[in-house]
C-alpha cells in the first residue's frame, strides 16, 4: 500500500528508557552429554525490532492544559519498562519508547502517528491519550493493516467497535461501563434528574451518550446538559454552565472532561452555593484536579471537595494488599521516571502516585507479557497472536485480564472514590460520600 508521508514535522522524538546490554546464556547440555540446540539469536524481525531493542510509539498530551494526563501515563509505563530493561529486557531486547507530544489535539496526533509508523518505524503503538486524538488516528492505523495499539487512555467506543476494534487492544473498562455504574449508584440513592457537563468533542459526547444509555432502561432522559471547549483552564468561568444545570433542577451532575475544565465547574458550582453531588470519569485526571481544588480550598477557607465522586478503572494505588500495586509503588519510587526536558511542561508538577500512572504501569505489563509470548524474534502477526492468547492474566490488581480473537478489552472493573483530606479514597459509605 502506498502511503503519503508527512515530512518536516516539528514533533520531538525521545527515547523513554536507556538501552542495556543483552545477557548471553550458554545453552544447557542434554542428558548424555549432547548439547541442546542453540537458542534462536535475536535479530531484526519486524519494523521496530532490532537485535538490541523493540521500539514502541506513544502520542500523548505532555504540554498544555492536559499535560498531566500524558505525563502520568508515561511515568507509570516507564517505571515498568525501565525495570524490565534493567533485568535484561525481553528476549535480550530493551524496550524503547518513542514519545511525541500532541497537546491533546487531533491533528497533531494524526501527524505523530504517521511519523511514528513511517519514519520512526515503531513495532507497535501504546498509551495514546484521549478520545478526540485516538479517533483521529484510527483510520490511518486501520490503513496500515498490521499496526496494533496496545493499551490506551480512553474508554470511548470507536476503538471498541468495527471497523477499528481489530487494530486496538483496550486494557481498561469503557466509559459506558463507568457511566452505567455511576448512574446505578446515584439512582439507588434517590437521584432522578441527571445533568451532564461535558467537553464538547468526541470524548465528551461519548460520556453524554453513555449517560443517556444508562438512563434509558429506567425510563428517564438527561434533565439538562452544558458543555465547555477542550483546553479550558481552571481559572475560566463555568458559572453559565452551572446556572443551566441548576435551573433544570438536576439532582446530580455527571461530568465528562479533563481536570482543569471539570475542576472549574466544581469551583463555580460551590461558589454559587450549589452542593449537589458531582461525578467525573476516570480520564479526568483525579489527582491533578484535586491538587487544584485543595489549593483553592486553603486559600478561600472553604472546602471545594465535598460531594465529589470519581469513577476509576484501576484499584486504589494505596491498596498495598494487591501485589501489583505494591510493585507499582516500589518501581515508581525506584526509577522516579522524569520526562525529557523538551517534553516537560513546567506548569505541571508530577504526582508521586496516581491512578493514571498506575494505568500506564498496567498497560506496560500487558505489553511486556505480549512481547514475551510473541517469541524471540517477534512479528506484528505474532504480537497479535500473543495478545489474543492472554487468558486470566494475573496483573496483581485483583482482576485478571483476558483477551481473545473476539475480545479486545481486557478488564471490566469500575471503582469509586471520594476525597478525604487531600487524598482520593475508595467509597465505603455512599451516603457519606455524597453529603455536602
């Protein structure tokens, strides 16, 4: 297939982890003294696979109002890849991440994807951030035919349905699952008039659609809706959106957006004296939003974090009873991944631990296991086969992952969190969680 190349791009390529020397182990002798056949030597077996390393491409928001999303996802994945490389790599190869900033904008993500596949010659793609960005890249990914996306930070539907699902292995639960779980909980508490506040793009619409689908079996429709433009900052005035939903008499507001825009909505609602429960989906960037709200609370002398509920697709990063969580924290502390200077947004301070970096860590574990099973000299076809062979894979997070030829979503779990002090904690008492 002839593909048009986009040249002269200003995107920056970085290697996320250093290369390490390969370990050579002598083949053991067979009984009777005859040596076993020599193991297959690593060689260049596919685009992005050399004798020394395997290259993975990532396009994400590293700068701008959504910088925290890409930064944290990269940190989590890098912690695991760094550890695997330090232990000798995968079949003697280091994993190298080539990361490009798209600023959470669709067209830069498309250009980055073309550069990663055609110029940088990566083996596969992983840890893309966002619905408007990934959905813009999906058509070109489909055209390449054999390029796979393994793990992405979006729960939207396009990559879970034809014609794109065959090219994407989603690790996390979907937005429809998150929203259905939130609606079920709030409905059980007596809410009947649900408002939605969302980012006016493919991501926000996917959340609003998920809410509508969750409400339909209950015979009700969305009571009111308000939107904001992608890229909104925490300082922006969301009072008009609050007024619309308050006038509609909403009992609860379901938000689908990123941390600055949704944080601004929470601030405006509480400043207006409107204390209804407000929820956010996992994509929002819980820790980054909480940092903004806690700082505001301290300066204003009032609590902006009450009746705030966020759904998550990863367990609590404080749950040390889960071996995968304990491993995540240990490796984050050990490697303390730091973005290359050219990708760093000076306005964003990385979180020590976060739901997003835990998700990046889990995605990396899936990639590594798939590479192990793909053989000493993997091809893109053997990577697909290895991914589809994953059944009940124990990631150490309390929920096994399973893929298959007809199943390209590995996990289905949804968790709920509320704020306690300056920290997100699992909800054990819903009545207390939604109390203003």
